[in-house]
């Protein structure tokens, strides 16, 4: 006896219509709830299993952006989180010196500095997408350029990366500018 996809995915129904089969074969009662507290209909689950794929279109929330459509606050939080990861995520044991993956990846000659500079340039691009004016993005690009050029120098450049913290400076520049903007 062979089971089709419909047999596997079809939920069991009781008299009330609210039961479903679990992987262990037992029945549970009640609706299926997503992470936002909304009820998910079983038809949606079945359709999702059968048609797993990504299509670019106007109804797809992931169309046009690899990270989905984020709000302004979510973009700012993402920029701040990445800047912290790059510049101040860790503490050197026994000291008060903070460093991030920028200093660690920078230990790889040339390639490491190119990678961290590319990530820093992406942060500047995100700031521009948030509406940062040319004079803010120019200063941010100057910080990234200085960090990238000096970072190419073996060992001394890595120490400079740890102390200069270009990404945190850029987040501070962006945050100051955003704080001066009128609330909408």
C-alpha cells in the first residue's frame, strides 16, 4: 500500500473538525497558531507543502530585497546590530578592550580587509536607503575608506581596526542625523 502526498499531508478530522495528526500519530485539538498569534488554516498548510518555492512578484514579501520588506526601525536596528558585530561584539579577556569580527577577519591578509570593507560599504548603502543626505554618507564613506586602507597594513592595520571602529562611528553619525529628523 502506497501513500500519496495528500494522504500524508491531509489532517485527520474529528466531529468538531479541529483535530489534526501529529508526527507521532496522535491527535491534538485546537487551531494551529503562527508566531504572531494568528490561526493558520489547514488548507494553507497543505498548499504550502505542495508548492514550496519562491516566485518574484508583487505579492511576494521577499521580492526586490533579499531580506524582505523591513520597516525603517527594523533597518536601523539591523544596521546597529551588524555594526556592533563588526566592531564591539567581544571583549579581550582580562582587559576592557572591545573588538569585533572586523578585527578577526582582518587578520586574513588582503581578502579579510576586502570582505569587511564590503560589509561596511553595504551599511553605508543602507544608510543612504534610509534617506541619509550626501554629507552624512560622504563622512561615512571616508570612515570606511580610512578603515579599509589602513587595515591593509599587516598587524598595525588590525590594531587600528580594533581602535578606530569605523562602523560604530558611522552608526553614530546616522543616529544623530535621524534624531534631528521630524517624526512622521
